[in-house]
C-alpha cells in the first residue's frame, strides 16, 4: 500500500518484490512449485497491467484469479495458504480505512 501512495518506485516496492522472490524461490527449492507457478503469476501480473489500458474489468479479475491460483499451486497445504491469504487481505483492508 505504501508503494501505491508514493510516487516512483522505492523501498516498499523493492521489499514487496523481494518477498515474492523469496516466496517462489523457496517453494521451488523445496520442490513444492515449478515454473508453471511462476508463469501463471507473471500472466496474472500482465493481465492486471493490461487492465490499465483496456477498461472493463475482465482482464483484471482474471489476473487476480491467476495470481491467487499461483499462490495455491505453490503451497503444499491449500488450507494453510487460504488462511494466510485471508489474513493478509483482511489486514490490508484495515489500512485502507
């Protein structure tokens, strides 16, 4: 959220990218994820970026679904990943208000 409200690319963006890199790299080293999860995540980010240029919402929704699916594919326990994502989304929603 800090990166969205600050101009340019700074420390919050670097921290977020580092966290994503560590998440996917750690799961790949552990043998829980493959390159298909990275491709699905990149496809989701690409669709969200495409949403900036093509209005309508369909590309953004499919992009979010692809990103969440890549997180679930990278985990070994789907329930644990679902709870973790729910906690992260609830925590983030409190920062908005």
